[in-house]
C-alpha cells in the first residue's frame, strides 16, 4: 500500500518487507484530469477490528467516510491468510457495504397525513424499528 501511495502521489510513506508497516494514516494527493483526489494509506485492518482490536475502530472510522476503498492484498499469501475475507467481514460488520448499491430508502407523504417509510432491503444498522429512527431525523 505504501509503495502504491508513493508512486501515485509522490508521498513518502515507509515501506518494508513485513506486514503492518503503516501505523498512522498517511495522506497523499493524486492529481487526475486537472483535479485533486486525496488518497490515504491506512494501517492494516485485522480480525476483530470492528470490535476495536488493533486500533480498528479508528481505521474503520476513516474508511467509513471514504468515497472509495481500494484493498491491496498479497496474492501469494491470500490462500493461507484469508485477508480479503477478513477485511470484507470487518467492514461489513460496521455497515460498510462493498461493491453493492446503497439501499433504496424512500419517505413519502401520505394523503391522509403522516409519512410512509419503505426500504428495498432489511436495514440492520438502525435498530429494531428503523421507521422510527428515520422519522426522528
């Protein structure tokens, strides 16, 4: 990840031959078609990160606010380590939906008064009564 960030943004980020070299968020700026895109090299996410293990909550909080997430994995070790499976599971556990469209949620005014709440999928991050949460926003 650090090497990719350095190549794309000319940012100096420590890279080593061992895993989890990056200990803090390293920002860089990618210039693309006259615009600037912020690229962040985040510390690795480990199993249990969603529960706070290994500074996981801090890293996931940054990822939650991202417009795109790029996972960089060691293909030679993927069969043994399950890194992709772990990353996807940890991110999904906190409501980050990878490679999926956002849920279609609609609020419409009823002719008789009040509001109708509809969703195309089960909303798991709004508690047992998502309609009430949506009405209080």
